[in-house]
């Protein structure tokens, strides 16, 4: 892999020679990961001041890192003066990474049919790094209020899709750590949602705003590889275990999983 021309933080000096590299090289790689991670929570454009504040760096150091990432193609100059956005190389790598998740090539026609049948927005989510991410969205037919979500969005802890992911996660320590981050009342709600997934196989969520969510797991031959979700604005939606909406959701998740297995399977998300 081509080494990126990063400028080391002047406050960091090599601790030792030999082995797997100097301390400042490891620190530089860590900083790159931290900077790129700032773009994953809805922030599409950042300045050196933003990066400096969020990573506790001085502005000069932050700017040097950002400029080096521009030179490497991982970032590009934004429309605002002094701002930065994800670069072309990051976009190409992201597309290649998503292409490896074969569920994305199989799921869209199934989600289009599910959305039409249920008059709801259908969502496919996959596990990305250490949390689930929305990978594909099929908006509901235009009937009244449209409830949607952007691809690339992270999945909140209170959602039906997160409950499904946590219920099937193979790393109990990771699940425990995520639950430990929550206030007691919210933790109780999330634990109840996880228990419901274990009992029924389906995650559901109703919100005071009148929105609803429901999600089902998609399995390839390795285990859970994605979730199929439905979201809508019908406060009276029937989310009971054997309702037509939930039955359609189950059929769709099962059909995607069966097709994955029949064509060679995917790459199992939670490993």
C-alpha cells in the first residue's frame, strides 16, 4: 500500500527504533483515522478549527494533517474557504467496500417490492466498523408525509434495527459496552427491545412523534449480514408479531438471505 505523505505531530517523537515502526508513525495513522471518522456523523464539511477542537489539537497541526490528506486524495477542499470534504479516493474506496457486501446487489428489488406492499420506506443496514450504517433506502410511494433516512446514516440505539444487530452480535463484550454508555432508563428500553428480538425474531419501535420502525435480520451462511427495516408515520401501524406488515418484512428478509446463500453468500457483517 502506498504510504501517505503525512506530517508528524511535532509534539510526538520516536520512542524506539526497529520493530513495526516509530511511535510518531503509529500516532499519524491514528490521527488519520480520527480525522476521517469525524465525517461519519452527518458532518460533510469540516475546517481545521473544527478538527482541532474535536481532537484536541492545535490548529496548525490539524491543518497540516488535513493538507496531507488532500495531497493523498483522501480529502478535498470544500466550497467554504478553509474547509475540507471527503476526497475522490475515499469515495472510490467506499464504493469498492460496499461492492464487497453482496447483499447490496441483491436487496434493492426486494426492498422496492416491500416498500410498495407496505406503503412504507424500506431500509437496508449493514454493520460498518463498530456500528450499523444505512446502506440502501427505498422511499415509500408518495402518499402523505414521507419518512426517509439518508444512506450512510448511523443507526440510533433506540431503533428497531439496532435491537436486531445487538441481539445477534457475536461479541457480548461489545454489546455490554454499548449498553453501559446509556442512561439507566434508556438502557432498560434497549435491553427490552433486544429481548423482544430474541423472543419474536423481529425488532419494533414506536415513537411519541407517531413514527414507527420494524426490522428483521438477514442471514447468509455465515450469520447475520444485514437488517431490513421499515419506517413510516402511521401511529396506528400494526406491529404485532403476525400482522401483514411484519409478515411482509419477514418474507423480504428471508428471501434476501435465501438468495445470498443460493448464490454463494456474502461476508457476514458481525465478524
